[in-house]
C-alpha cells in the first residue's frame, strides 16, 4: 500500500511540474528555446502563448509574425540556433537572451529576447 501511495505521489508531482512550465523549461533559456522552435514551425499561436501580451497586443503581433513567416520562407527556414549570451536578473525578474540563428540559405543573425518573470513563470516581454 505504501508503495502504491509513493508511486501515485511521484506521478502527481511529475504531472504538476510538467504542466506548470508549459512543456518547456521554466528558465529564460528554456523559454527562448521554445520560442525559436515555435517560430521555426511557424506556430505563432504557440509563440504568443509564451508572451505576456494582452489581447490587443496579440492582434498587432499577429501581423508582425505573419511577416516574419514570409521572411523565414525567403531564407528557406531556420537551420539551427544557439544561445550566445544571457543576462538574467532573478531578483528583478528580468532577463535578456541572445540567440544566433542560422538560416537554410546560409545567412545568420543574432536576435535578443527580453523576458520577465510573472507569477513564477518566465515569459517573453511584449513591451518594447
């Protein structure tokens, strides 16, 4: 009986951990990685789920993301990416993660993602 309770408790804890971080690591690096994966798949709804954007901001972001999708198509899509810099201030709940993105056409660019911590979760900042 004790073994069953222990196993059930372990399963519940694991489920809580997975759902609380939305399927990605709840760190600035984990959010940046998830965001780039969503962008690479052109899953803009998934990308926006990682932001602190209001409904009004999401409307304007939608058009911007569609344009980004067209630019990705012109470059043949994303080939690979890596985190090249990070500045994390846990106390202030702010972070910036810079990624180097390499596209299928061979071009590269660095992109910085600003983040904030809200209710214990790291989110992409929709504020400029």
